[in-house]
């Protein structure tokens, strides 16, 4: 993270930290978890809609993994109806 120039300054850094806190389930954040260029994951989206969809898919997937693929518990944690979560999973091609 220190090698990246953070062109968005404090806001970009804050957004990255918030994303990592939400998405990383372990106690340690690894380089592969970063979305900045030095990390192995990055947003390939070219529009805000695509970026939001990518983030939403990752977030849903992380909750499903957190709750060992129990859709009812993951839906409750996400604040969604179970049927709506199933529709989102279908939309994003998420399968166990």
C-alpha cells in the first residue's frame, strides 16, 4: 500500500480501507486483497453501474462464505429477504 501513489488522496485510501474491512474475513489483510494496482484484484469496471455490480457480487459472496453458504443466515445478515438474495445470486451467477 505504501508503493501506491493514492491519486485520490485521503478519500481513496479511506475507501480502500473500508472495502478491506468489509470484504476480508481474516485478521490479516494480504496483498491479494488490495484493489490498488499493486494488488492482484482490481476493478475492471468501466462504469459506475459495473463497479457497483462487481462490489455487490463480492460482498454477497463474502457473506455466503461467512455463513457457510446458509442462504437464510446470509440474507438476514445482508438485510435482505431470502428470495431476493436467491435472485441476486442468480443474476451474478453465484453458485456453491
